[in-house]
């Protein structure tokens, strides 16, 4: 199997579990109908990421526990890409917050226990 590199310009994209990307080759193109795999590299600017174990799903909503004077509170977030143990936070945090990392699952358990006690 030979490895060839092609450069292209993205003209359209659809994101699902798998990405569908239409690209126009710059220079020599792969043969028509060729199946190719690739990696999209992009991004300019700074991206806010947190340790992936800091993101907990609470009531079906991704959340991060943020420290406050009263303790920790769950803050809903919108997540983006995840890689190498880090998860991108698209919305919900400013970046200056102190958050729970490895212990976030314990806070989630305590939150669930507290809700269960109120149900009785």
C-alpha cells in the first residue's frame, strides 16, 4: 500500500458521528471514485479545554462542577471535540473558573444522593 498526500480546499461539510467532507484538490487529484481517508486540521485562536473527566452528564446535560464560596455547583456546558483526555468547552465557562477534575464524579454522586434523599 502506498501513501500519497493530497492538498485540498474544503467546499462543504456535514458533521454527524462521521464527517462528510467535500474537497476540491489543489494540483494533482486522486483518481475519480477513490476512497481516501484524511485528517482535518484547523483552528485559529485559543480553545478552552478541560480534563475530560471534569465533564459529567447531569440530567442528560453535560456539566462541569465550578468552585464557589458555598462549595461546588454544576454548570451546564456545551462541549466540542475531545482528544487526549481533554474536552473542548464551546459555551458555559469563561476560562477563569476553578473546576473539579478527577473528583467530579464524586460530586455528581453526592448531588444524586442529595436528590434521592429529597424524594423520600
